[in-house]
C-alpha cells in the first residue's frame, strides 16, 4: 500500500467513473438497435411461423424477429436507465463515516474488517460492517480512489490481532 499517500484528506467525494458507464450504454444501444431491427423486419411480413421440426434456421429467424422486438428493446432501455443511475452515484467518506450521497452514512465504528487482498492487484478494497453489510470500493468504478482509501484507512478503528 505504498502508493497511498500518508496524509489522508478530511473528506473525499468519489463520483462514478465514466469508463464502466460507456460499456453499459454500448450494450443498451446494441439491444435497442436489435429490437428496432427486429420490429422493422417483422413489419415487412416476410417472416412467418415455421415448425422447428421442418427448418430450424427458418424457425430461428422467425423467433428472433417475433420476440426480439419485445425483449431486446425493453431490456436495452432498462440497462440504459441502470447506467444513468450508476453515473449519478457518489461515494462520500469523511470523519463521520462512509456512504452513498443522499443515503445514510455508515459510521466508522460499525466497520468490522477491511478486505485489502485485491487492493494491490485489482484496486479493490471491501469494507465489511458488523451487521454483515459491505461496501466495495473499486478503482475502476470510482474516481479519487487513492484519496478514498486513505480516508478509510485513517478512520477505521484499529483492532488488536
């Protein structure tokens, strides 16, 4: 943990990183595009039900166009909404505790353990609380990660082992 600064800031806000959101929006766009494509193909009337025992490929084309419009489009819209919710998330850590902005902060006294086994390799720190809840801090999903880890390490009560 030598890459973490020795002096921790008093508080830090870690908004969601943009890279994971881009992947979420790409998936959503692909699903919506497939759904619209299926709707357009189905509206041409060239796809009719074919018994799967007769021609499995023709049945697959019909099934994709008949159900793809009703499955891909709504799933793509739901994934886009989840991506927007992801982008709005801001994790706040200060002298009082840690938690998502707009929700109740968990006080530092409730922290049971810190799991730093993946911190050096993957940039993941998991904060476990006494009631079984946990907050996963991921350097790929959160901005200001090093400052966030410094605040967590400075405020978590030291335990005797």
